[in-house]
C-alpha cells in the first residue's frame, strides 16, 4: 500500500515533501520532460491545475483536493483542507514555460474522448465506419 504524500504531515512537512518530489524529476527541462513521459504523465497547456506538474503531484497523492502550478508558486489544497504554498523551483518554472509554448508535444493530453466500442463487436474487433 502506498502512503499518500500528505499523510500525517504538517503543512511545512508537506511543502518539503513536494519540493523533494519536484527535485526528483530532474535538473533540466528536458530531463523533467523525459521523466514525466516515462511516467506516462501528460497535461494541458496554460492550465495551472491540469499541467503535467499538477498531474504529477496528483499522482503522488490522489487525496489532494487541488493543485495549481502558477509562475513562482505551487498552491496545494489537501483533502483535509490544509492550504500550502510552495515556491516553484526555477527548473520547474522553466519546464512549465517550455511546455506551455509547445516544446514538449509528447506531453500534451488529448482533447479527444476515448472512443466507445461498437456494441456489436466481438473478440475485440470493431467495424468502424
């Protein structure tokens, strides 16, 4: 069983844990992008609560209520209502800026919904028009 990032921690300890997890992503924007891609994490450009960094933090702790990755801070609200503001490391800010201008298209989440299977299909084969 995985322990959530915020389990039994005080706000300062949560901020330290988040900072540590962000440091684990890498030292450069390319390294961060490679690590996020390896984890299968994608996101939406210019959306502070749906960017790859926000989704990374949600994956680390699904009990988080909200994550907003803003220019120089990351705002986190835990499931217990604690609100924490973490300074955004420079390399994370640089990554987000690069992602927002399209430098890492492999991390773009699809806007298309997953297609539904044709209800008359069998053996995982579909007859699509």
